[in-house]
């Protein structure tokens, strides 16, 4: 991996949740390149095994359900034996669910066979909130306990949805707004303990979760892609490498040691554009 710049994360023991995904797997690789030891947590054990194989000895893959506190505690025990106490946490586990997604942007009461707001399932809403909010809450509870004594660094993954809710995905939008708010709450609560807490809010990146919304089966851009690019001043999707600079800056205490409670947009100008 080619880093935009180097920081020294030697002696940092980092946990990355959702490490089997496109964004957080790259985050884990970047931290390892900077000499951190990285524990990769994901419910998809095969995915983190593959990422760990790319990283080498600095990585520890652990299949973990981040909605099961006992499972998280077991992961912590494994990490403590292998690497030591965790002092760096990236809460990257998250996502959406079709059961909490509308078919259309606007309410169309006269159309049949279209899933609208009234058809969204309660279980879908709860799943999305749990996957994003509850997982971050539980993982932070487990791993920040050791940081209270010696300080630490927590980075959450927010979204453009936290700034302005996107159409069709009300649960995901609300959940990511909650992540931004939770980030600020943690920053204040843990400030006396030397724990910084910030978030990165990616703009639009093509991932496994959203690819079908952005491109059709033939690989052609969907109308939603057209709207996204029209509202992004830089007129392109982000590359995962575009996030690494923000990650490394927030990771380095000497560079961002007085930064806490922030949500950093990396979005090609999307959050700044009014449309006119």
C-alpha cells in the first residue's frame, strides 16, 4: 500500500471492526504499514483471514459478532494475550438492510407493488440501528475500559447521511446521524481520560453494499449515480485511498492531539454544495 504520508504508530494496538469490508480492510492495512498491531474483527471470518494474510504478522483476524457483548469480550481476551492492551479503536461495523429501504424517493400512494415508507419492516429498522449504533456502543464499552487509565484513540465511521438524510434509506440515515452524535458524546465524556474520539464521514464510494444501487447488472450507472455525481462538485466517486490521509492524521497524536469530537467529511464537496 502506498501511503500519502507516514506516521509512527509503533506500540499502538488497534482494533478495527468491520475489517472484512472494503473501507475498513484498507484502514487496517494502512495502520499496519505505520507499525501498529491490528486486530481485525468481523462476523465474516473468511474475509478477515484474507485481509490478515495480506498484512502478515502484525494482523490478528478474529471472527466476532459485534452485537454480542460476550463475543466481543472473548475477542478482547484473545487480543490481550497476543498483542496486549488495546489503545486504538476503529468502529467500522455497519451497513443498511433492504427491509428498511424504500423503492422510491418520494411517496407514491397510487402506485401498486412499490415498497413505500408504510411497508418498511420494524425488524429491518432495528437491524440497521443495531448494526451501526449498538455495535459501536458495545465495542466501545469493552475496549475503551482499558483506555481510561492510559489514554487512547477512537475513530468512528459516520456518513454523508449524518449531514443530510439520503432518500430511500431512512433507518441508515438516522443511524449514521446517531454515530456522529455518539462520537461527540464520547469525546466529551472521555476527555478527562486522555481518550480522543472523532469520526470520518465518507462521501460516495463504490462498495459491495451499494454497488447494485449505483450500477445496473451490465455495469451502467443508475439514475441515482447521476444524481450523486451532479451533487458532488468534484464530479466523481471517491477512492478508498482518499480516506487514508484523514485516517492517518486522526491516528497520530502528535498531529491531531488537540482534535476530538469532530466529524471529518471526505466527500468531494458534497456536504458543501447547495445545488445552486
